[in-house]
C-alpha cells in the first residue's frame, strides 16, 4: 500500500459503449492544512518534540478528537531533542505549527506522513541508509547546484518589539541576502533568535537538486540490477557511488594516477550522503528528489499565505 485517502469528488460519464468515472482522491495528510489551533495553546520551556506530540494526544474542543485525527504518532519517534522553547500557537494550521517547530529543532529534522496514517518526526542520519551504484542501480543522473534561494542574513520580528538577527559567514562571498520573518506570536528576543537561527540553518546553504529514476528489482531478468523501491521513503539518506571515478591517487610506473580529466568524479552529488525529499511512484519505477524538493508553485503560494497569516493573526 502506497496511498491512503478519501474520495472527495466523483465524475461519472457515459460514452457508448464505454462507461467511466473520474475520482478525486484527497490524502489523509490534508488534515495538516484543514485542522489547526483556533484557541491559544501556549508552550512554556517545552521540548519541541513535546510540542509536536501535543497535537496528536490532545482533543480539539471543536471536534472532540485529537487535533491531528486520524493521524497518529510513529512509535519510533525520539522522545527528546535536548532543546526547550516557548511559543503560543493560535490561528495556525497544523502545517504552520509543524513548520515552526522544525525551526526550533536541531538541524536535519523532518516529519513524514506514512501510509498507515502514522507521522514520523526524526532526524535524518548522517550515514547512508541506501547505497546506489552508478551503472548498476541508475544511469544518466542529473543534478544542479542552486544558490538562488540562499539567504544569509535573517531578521525575525515578533510582538512588542521582540526581534533577533542571525547572519552567516558567507556574506563576503555571496553578498547580503536578506530574509525577513514576522510572527507576532514570538514574544521574546530569545525565541526570535531560535527561529532566526533555524531559518539560517535551512536557507544559508547551496541546494543540490537531483531527480533520479530507480527501477524496481522485482521482475528484472538481470540479477543484481534495480533496487527495492518500496524501501525508500522521504527523510531517508542515500549515497550514490560513482564507480567511474577514482578518488585516491596511486603510483604506477612513476605515473600519478587520477590526474587525467577523464578519471575525475562526476560531481558534488556523488560519493556524499544526501537526503530524500520526495518519492513519486510509477508501476515499476520511482522518481526521487535528492537534496531539496522540486520547485512547486502551489507550495510557494502556501508558504506566502502562511507568512501573511503569521504577520496578521495575533493573539
């Protein structure tokens, strides 16, 4: 099973002798945009993981069921992050709350909605969970290095004059690239600083985007080719090994090996650990996005709406 949702629209049609029906499916993950905090929920010196768990264990007064129902917590989630924060949630969707929580957590945390309606919140490991070999598991990969979204000067403004600014060490390299964040729910300089640092960690880096197609190993007539496409999930870490390039120098008959241009590695994406951001399923293949999600107009519009809401919706 790779998808769980509900039918939101049915369009039957008859074109003799053919009969068909078009259906619109809405995943259960849509509750993150449909449910939210309509009354003030204040967290004081709380672990961001406890703040995240609250929405799965506390009933919404409007429905009598947990805010995130029917989603549940993945039992393998960590119980502590070692960080404490204070933040009031009000007039926010769950997606907006969770995105704010991610800025409070240490680097490389993510959350994922699984097909069993559980939600995983965890930190991407620094070692590769999946290893793919160029020429064996994939061919003709493409990648880009993208600096267009880099932000190295973050200014966060809260309520009652609360503010904070965090800058990166690469301003002399790229020049100043400002990002303003306004959230009237932030009431202290300390909280503004935590959010500013979290945003700096996310935005002050080059993005390696790579769409890659992987073929399922089942049914392949050639053993050893393909991968188990059902074992790869968003948040997993992978490493692509470029077997065509030698990364160490050896001496052979007084000739320095690997000084020739045809023997260099294919690029920065290879032989490094990167995170899976998206997985799209086909019949016997998957398309995965490494390093960063693919640009999406709807997602950009949602981010703009959330930013406007954070600025205008007060306690």
